[in-house]
C-alpha cells in the first residue's frame, strides 16, 4: 500500500508539473501581447466573453492612472498574471515602462530606460520628448517584454537601445543592445544607420524567434540622411543578437541623392508576419525621379517579383520580405493615376499621397484563401492575394483617406469581414469569395488631425480565428478635434442592420491629448472585461460597473496646459495656409486671416523643411527669432495637422478648421 501511495504521489506530481509547463507556454485567455492583438495585425480580441452588447451599457471608468509623459504605444495586457490580477504594460515618451495592476489601478513597478531626446529637429508630430515611440512586444515563452528606447546619451547623442525586460521584475535580462546597421548601395558604397536621423514609430514584431523594428524620418526632415530601415535581432531566451541581413528601403545613391526619405511608419502599425514567417509591411515617400531602378523590379502591377531581379527601391509599396531579411519575395506598387497600372511613386510622393500611412492587415487563412488589405493617404482600399511568395492585387475600392489600419473578424454567420476606419466613418466589407462586398457604415466619428482612426473588435469566439459566438463589438478611439478636446471612445455593433451599425457606447472623452500637432495614433485594447486607452500622461481603464464619471466628448483640456504641450521648444510658432512662395520667402495666411511673412532660409539650410511646399496647404513654422515687423526666421517648417483635401478623385474631406493646428506663439498674429 505504501508503494502504491508513493506511485500515485509521483504520478500526480508529474501531472502537476505538466499542467504548469503547459500554462507557461500558453498565454492566458484574452492576453494582448503585441500591437493589434496578433502578428497578422487583425485587431481582433477573440476571447472576450464579459463585454457584450448587454453589459456595455454599464461601462464606466474604473481607474485613471497618471503617467509621466505622452503615450503613443498601445497598452499590452496579461490577465491573471500577478496575484491573480490583470496586469497592463504601458510605455511612454520619457522612456518609462510601467507594470500596472488593472484591478486596483496601482503602478506595481516602473523603470526608466534613459533620458529621452527632446523634440528632434523641432519636429512636432510627436510629443515634446521622443523616447519609447513604438508599441513593445511580449515573447510569452521566455516571459520577456521587448522595448526600443530612444536615449539622449550624454545629453548630446541620440541612440536606440533594444531592451529585453523580465515581465515580472522589468529588469534587463541581458545588456541593452545598441541599434547599429549598415547596407551597401547599388554603387557599392556602404550606408550606416544613424540614430540621430531615424524615427522608430512602427510597433515591434516578435516572430520566427526574432524581434523586428522599422524606421522612418522626423517630419520628412534631413532628407540627405533619413532612410527607411527594417532591422531584426535573434532571441533564444538568453541571447540577443543582430541579424546579419537587414532591409534598406532604397539602395540607390541617385537620382536624386537629396531625397532619401523612403520610410516605414504606417501610423504606428507594426509589420505583420504571415503563417510562413514572411514579413509584410508598407512604405512611403520616394527617392527616385522615376520608378525605373538601375535593375528594375518587373511585374509590380500584379505584385510578381522574379527572384533573380533585385529591387533597389521599394518606396510607396506593400512589401513581402523573408523572415531572415535576406530578400524581397513580393512587391506591389500602386499606380498614382486612377484607371492605370503604371506605378508612379514620384507623383504619390510629391502629392503627399503616401501608401505607407496605413498598416497592412493579413486576414487569417480560410480554406485555400489568403488575403491582405491596406488603405493609404489617397483613400484606396486594396485587397491582395498573399498566398505563396508574392502579392497579387485582387480588387480596390475608392474610399476616404487613411492614417490608420484595418481590423478583421468573422461574424456568427461565418462570413469574414474587414473593418476600415478611413476618413470619419467605420465601414465593413464582407469577403465571401475573392472579392470585397461593402456591407455597411457607421455614423460620423468626430475625429481630427489626420483623417482616419484606429479600431479593435471583440467577441466571444469559437477557436482560433473562428466565428464570433455573439454579436461582435467594434471599438474606436478618435483623434482630438481641437487643441482643447480629448480623445473619444465609441463602440458599435459589428453586425449591420439596414446598412448601418448601431452605436452601443459613447462617444465619451477618455483621455486628454492637448498635443494636436502630434499624431494621436491611439489603439484601444480590450481584454478580460476591460478597455484600455492610453493618451497624454494618462491610462484610462474602463469596465462594467466603473464608478468614475465619463467626461462628455466636448470636455476641454485647460488651454494653458494645451499651449505648453503643443508648441515646440521655440520662441515663436506660426501656423497657416501657404499663400505664396518666392525663393525662401513664404507667406502664410494665419487662423485669423492675417498674412504672416516667413523667412525659410534657416530651415532650408538645416534641412528641416517639408518637401514640395504646396500653395493652399497648411504648414507650421517654428523659429527662435522674429523681426520687429513680424517676419519669422524659421528653424523648421512642417505640414500642419488638418489639411483640407477636396479632390473628387480621392473623396472630399471635411473642411479644415484652424483650431486643429498647433497653437501659435506670435505677438503680431492679429
């Protein structure tokens, strides 16, 4: 009997170890470990059984957590992680990483990864600081949080460091790795990665046992230095090492050498990874005077790229890249003119109609079908066949402009749907076959800054990427509509009735965003009965039965605070519509209808001026000196938020209102 008891005790001990091992390799139900929920970037929370169309009416703020700086990254959540409580991980632009108890709102741990870089090149489309700009990523198997911090080393040298932090302690598991890279151009000249000029906005990706990061520029400034890079590092749980290969978006030296802004930014979306480990992402801007490469990529209209033909320039494209970064296997470059299949990235770039403003969605495999979708600045929604190694265009729809990314879900009816949030409406498209079928639209979502916003979808699903068992909910966070408004959360039924979606919740103000000059690429996170929205120095946690009052949409941020937040660290700021250009002498018409003179020579000399200045567009000029007659000597000139586009081909946008521009510092403003 004693022997039998011993055998049973050993058996149960082994069973317990087995269960614990399984728990260690399987993330908890409802965990959000990466940007837009998964590596396909669907934005689909498939394990949400608490938040339903019935419980959403009791949704309220349970906690409002004060943070040190602006948050541009999406919150990541692990339910039941510490003490049985849900834990949320947030990173801000002062390089702080927070571990927060979602049940209590308490900050359990906080680490600082170094001094941030103060407003690089006076570029105000970020916050006053640039630190952790991108959404981190979690490797569940090794319990590691990967974070890329932008650190002002010695107060003078901007440097990127990749950190592998313990999920429980937030301590570095290995020494932070300084980001370095080099790549040979077509003429053999080696280009080195220069952190001073590169902005890392796109979310991190963990796939293939590797961490990936993509880079772009600051306000399209420093065109002779800024390039688009995609870099990777291998991780085996104990060692972090840079991959031997990397991707440089443009390897041409000329023509022209002064336009090397090829970028990967996607409004903060991350590169996607398909079932085979290939990476798929979008690019913007252009370095070429024509599309013709030294050795041209052929067949770009259908996305076919022969493996024997190198691609030395991949601007304004959707790109499929091998997971080891050694080669491009698929490329699609849209035409700039409707009705034609002549790729012309130059015209798209000159008109500031970048495809790369949108993130790429990979729809989960359905039978033998593999789809991908993207929309960009000109509003076209593209549907691709992503099967095999290539990218084949199947269909396009003309919609509204998009600084956003699509979401995805499969309804209770078994039909797959793509959710777009272009312009100021939500729209869904069914994918019953190889064609998109428009289903319905929402009412207007009041959103400011650039057109478009971000969504996520939640429901109680059946299996991985299976049908929603209940009515899905589409969550949306709109951008601020003025310098005194916050960001708003809304929720809609995911099933259209009569061609429209029922508003279930909101819109309500869930966080401040006085920095209207900075891109509010805010993505709501849904997990285990809670909704998380990170904004300006605030993490808002909502849950059914939340006790704090929800602020009305029109609630104002204190104007004094807004002025301090949105204005660059320069003595003078003028925003307005460009009225005339005479060499380096510009004339703006400001928000009060008064003409203001801008001397752009300093900005030109420093390389801190928006390319292809266009009369009729809105710009912001910042400078440290102004003459007694009110002429501003500009140190930097960049595109202002809220630019009016009223083009019949691309779809009319709401009229631009000047209160969405950064606040002026202009004693002669009138």
